[in-house]
């Protein structure tokens, strides 16, 4: 079996048509390069070079071999360059599955900082509900998920809480009287509610919250995304729960009104979830470090 080093030397000798130049490029010396090429010719059983006063040229056999060796060496060098770029984060692609609440509460700010530091790393963000994001992660469609609780995961998935938040109950101006004093959940039984669909963690959270207080949560209006809830509340289609931090400006503009509840709402978290057994790219590992 001929040594790969011999083929590498053959590539540079053929490129520069000079043993001396190849030795210079490879950090060796001309006698050593000549010896290696003699060994290569002996191992292959044919002449590869024609040596003359004008320099070195390839024999027909050498030309045929060079086509294959050049392709292999150039592919290997391209791979080395790609790895070097990945290591320096001059390239790379990270696929992120994110719930809308997580995206707006924390992820966008974190990604802005990451992108400023590593501008050549490409980011692909897929907008999912929490269960959809976890499913995408399990199926290898994303490198990580940044989602809001509640969420159910099983090994080898691993989660870390990044941010805690609370939601508040909001109503439009039509519900000004309702917002004038603290209310119990039971007082809201006949008020239309707005919420996300059945397949979301948010919906499950409030179904369980109402059951805990011996009530049934059956929203009259379903929104496809969290962003749709606030305009629907503002237009008096019903009342709904919404992250307190994201509703602050709308409350300040008097577009929506907070409705105080006697029962404390559950605390929620934005979590980072990834598969610890799945090999992560250098860029993905760096983003995980950034988020943590």
C-alpha cells in the first residue's frame, strides 16, 4: 500500500514541475523529495516523471495518476479549509426551532448579540409551537429548540431554563368595568376567552389551571399564533392571557386593560432544549454557550 504522503508529494511536484520547489512548499529538502518519488514509482511499477535539462514533466502514466491524485488532494484541502472556517466560526449553519413567545422574550436579543460576534454563521429559525419544536428536535430537523413551558421531553433530550415570565389577563376597552376590580375565575365563566389551539402547551397549561380551580376552560376564539392574541383582545373579541412583558406598551397606550385575578397565574419559563447524544457543530455549540 503506497503511503498517502507519497501522493501528496507527487501532487506538489506535478503542480510545480520541480522537486526543489515542492520541497520548499512542503518544508522538506530536494533529496528527500526525490527519494520519495523514486519509491512511489517503484511501488507502482511505472515511471511517473521525465527528467530533463528543462525540468520535470509527467509521463502518460503520471498524467493519468495526477488527475485522480489532484482530485483527492484538492477535496482534502477543501475539507481542511471548511473545518478551519468552522473552528473560527467564519461559516456554519444553525437550525433553531422556536416558539413565538420564546423568540420575542429572549431569543431575538440573544441572536442579535451572537450575529454581531459571528456574522458569517447562518441562522435558520423555524416558528413552531412548543410540541412541534420538540418533535422537530427529536426528528433531527433542528439543532436545538428554544420554547416556552409547559413542555414534555424524554431522554436523551436535555432542557435548561433561560428566562422566567408571567402572563396577565387582558381585555379591550369593552371590558373596562371587568378590569375595574379584582375578579375570580368563576366570575369570568360567561366571558369569551381567546387562546391558542389545542396542540399548544399554552392551551394545555390553562386547561389544567382552570381544572385546578374546578372550572372548565373552553375558549371561544382560537388564535394561530401568540402575536394574533393581542389584536384580537384589543378589538374586543374576548379576553385572554398574554405575557406581561410583551403587553406593557399596549397597556401604556390604553389599548388593552389588565384584569386582576384573585387566583395567581402559574409562572412560565423559556427553555433551551437539545439532544445531548447528537453531535453538534462548532457553531451550534457556541450558540448553546451563548444562550446559557
